[in-house]
């Protein structure tokens, strides 16, 4: 599913993908603020919560997207479809890494943001490598 050139060419799958990316970027940031800054979370209005949650998650999504595109450049398979799928893939990997790390910190009752960044980095790298291997295997041409 390649991203079309104009808005008129958008299909329901494109809207579904954009909706998923929006939710995948928004929800981990909200949970992060709820866990680490509970009192501030209760006092903020909804627009500030949205802005803060997007600003928390976006760097992780951007890192994964750039890594995926660079990996695709080395495999000589860059096209519009791969770029669109890479964007959706990076949001999936980012939200998964954030959810796994937040769940771990919730279970161990840890409130140190420095530790969170270390665990998030490790989880993100493992999920990103797994994702890149899956992309490579799906675009690899079978040798006959």
C-alpha cells in the first residue's frame, strides 16, 4: 500500500494507517506522564497532555523511521510503498518498545527516568533489529 500523491487518492487503508500512527504516537506518551508525573498529569488540560505525549514519543518514532530508511537504502529497495510501510512500522516498533518498557517499570515500581531511557534504548534496538530483519526477508528475492 503506497501512499498516494494527492488527497483524493486516499483509501480507507490509508486513513486506518494514519489513525493507527496517531494512536501509536499519542498513547505511550500519555502513559509515560501518568506513571512518572502523576500529579502534573492530573492538573494539565487535554491539549497540553496531547502535545506533551506527542513530544515524548516522536523522537523514538523518528529514530526508528530514519534507521529503517537507511537500512532500505542499503538494500536498494526504496520506493513510495516502502517509505509508507516504514513509517507505519516505525510507529509500531516505537509504541511497542515504549509499552514494554512502561509495563516493566510499572511492575517493578521504578520511577527513575534515567533507568527508563536505558531500558527503552535496549528494548527499542532489539525490536528495531527484529523489524529490519523481517523487512529484509520480505523483500529478499528467492534464489532459484
